[in-house]
C-alpha cells in the first residue's frame, strides 16, 4: 500500500472569517463560499487545504466539540525577505485585530520570524531566511 499526504483540513467555528484570513495570507480560496459545508483550495505543489464548519462535522459526529486553546495545528508561510515578514505581520494584524501573537523578531536559527493567530486560535508562522542566499545561520 502506498499513501501520499496531500490534504490538510481545518475545522472552524467561523468559516467566513477563516477563509478571509487565509486569503489575506495569499491562499487562493474560492469566493462565495462563506456558507458552504466544505471548502477546498489547491496549494502550490498540489497539496489541498480545506475547511469544514463545525456544523458539517456535527452532521456525522453529533457530539463534536471544537477543541479549545492554541496550537491545535501549525502552519508556516515563507516570505521572500525579512522585510516581507514584517509587512505581512503588520497587514494581517491591521486587518484581523485578534491575530497579533508574536511580533517579528530575528530567530537564532537564522530566520526573521513572526506568529499570527487565525480566527480559531491556530498559530500561523511567517518566516524568511536572514541571509541573502536563503541558508539558515549556524547555531553552533
């Protein structure tokens, strides 16, 4: 048997807010889907990112409760430069007031790094290499 990982699903309490958030990060999410029972977007490389509102999950798992707390999933979006990390963080926080989490900083592993929270509290990292050749700095 050969399996291939090609699908990530987010269960969300507010589908419209979640779709808007991921659109702001550059994910090509179809418009007019804010009330859909399921939404999918193809990512570069062929991976699919999908969203299901809690109501869809409860249609086949009636006792489902959306877990509370952060870090239920984690995604990272690579930026073109450290300055782009700063711009992306500022744009997301301006558009989504509750998204602010960890302001951009220079990580010891050689990346400009920031974290925002999606509308369901999931952490989304934004990063770019600090060096112009894209290699991370040595920790040793």
